[in-house]
């Protein structure tokens, strides 16, 4: 059952019970919209794990591989390279909604489900978001543009920074929302938090932590790449913007061990 912005009476009752009985969900919905919360949850009942989506950390490549693994041996003709199968309701990992009477996220954690996710240096993640969502897609039908203040498309990276740092976590799009908030760090008992900067090794380690034999791990396909990883951050950040981003995303820098200095 899909939950949307307009809930029925029964859906509201189910959500109320979920908030009362699931500390993880209750905490998350204090700071992010329900649709964002549910969109970021990918559940594998076959392998008993939950992937928490954190955009701009290599998630497209990882979700494609997870969909491929989930579909193996089935009669489904779903294509794990199809964006609808990777990100949306067609994904075999999106068939389960953790809202009462289904087991909630807290229930699944108590049942031994493992949690995995990825994080990224906040400077590079924010630049990747801008390059991918605005520098090459500056159109009015861009869904990320609708989450900008007044729906305005930024004309530069510095303008993008100035606009988003004043937003609350609730108003932010997940692509530039604090990673600490996106992954509910400190609330969810993670088995593995991979790092984008060490992607190839941590991609493999993620599946190993989930108990997948080496021979069954899907081939790594680098999907939805941007130029942020190859860009010189000094070409985009000056002292003011660096300080501004560090101040707004300070929890991410501290929680995930990223330094104040710009990476090389």
C-alpha cells in the first residue's frame, strides 16, 4: 500500500499506530516528510536487510545491483537497469511498506534485519547534487527545482548554496538534506556504512556484510555519474562558501569523520 500526501482515514490510523510503536519512524517524521521517509527505505525480505537511501552517494549503482540480486531465480522480466525498477515502486525492494500492521522499521531491527547505507564528503556531495540536478537540468519541470525556495533554479553553485543552507531539513530535498537526517544516524543500528570515496571496496563489503557469497555479488556498474568526483573543489568553493557549507552540514562532518579542509 502506497502512502501519499493525502491520507485516508484508515491510513492516518495506521500511521498513528506506527508512530506510537516505532521510535525510528517517530523520530524520522519529526524532521522529514512521510513521502521522503518511505521513499528512502528498500527492504529485502529474501536476504533480510534494509537499505536506507542517501542520494548522491552512488545509490543508483547500488540499488540496481540489489534489484538484480533480488530478481535472480524469479520469473520476473523486470530490468534492474531501468530507472523505474531502480528507484520507484517497480523495484522488488519497494513492495514492502513498514507501516502498521506490517512490521515497522523498529520491528525489523528487532527481528535481526541488517541495515546498510553509504555516505559521502559533504562538500563533494553538495557539488554533485548541483551539477546533476541543476547545472545540466535547469528546467522548470525538474522535481528538485520544486524543493528550492520559491521554486527558483539557481544560476550558479554559490547561489545554490545560499538558497539551500537556510532551509530546514524538512523542507530540503533528500539530495541536499543532511546525511545525518537522511539515514537517521544514531537511531538505526547499521551493520555497515560505506563511503563513496572508497566505493569499489565498500560496494563489495556491503554485500559481504549481508552474507552474499563473492560469486553471487552483482557486477559493479557505475550509473548516474557526475563530474563532481573529478572536479577541483577549489574551482567551486571559496572561503565563504566552504565555511557556510561546513556550518550547515556540521553534523555530517563530525558524525562521519570528514575534515573541514576541502579534499584534494
